[in-house]
C-alpha cells in the first residue's frame, strides 16, 4: 500500500508548476484501494482548467510514478 508520505513527496515535485500560476495542491488522504484525494487551492480552486490540471498533470504524474495509484479525486 502506498503511503501519504510517498505521495506527499511526489506532490512536492509537481507543486512548483502550480505555484507559478498562483495555485497549489493539498493532499487530503490516500485510500487503501489506490485513490488519492487532493484539494486544489489558490487560483487552481476557481480556474476553469482545473480539471485538466488534475487529470493531465497531477493524476498522470502520480500514476506514472506509482503504479499503486488508480485515480486522483478532487475534494472540497
């Protein structure tokens, strides 16, 4: 099972790209079945492209880095 610490480390590598545009990502939890729950903050919160950021950016990066990750979900 993948740990929150491992996912947090991966998010640290993604974070600079989000910060460039005034946004950020916060890890909420990692479930036992490979679902990573995150909260987009800053400008990412209200950006109309946030779903693209979530899927093509965050989810793709986490799934490539960790085969245990099945999906990334945004929570509020």
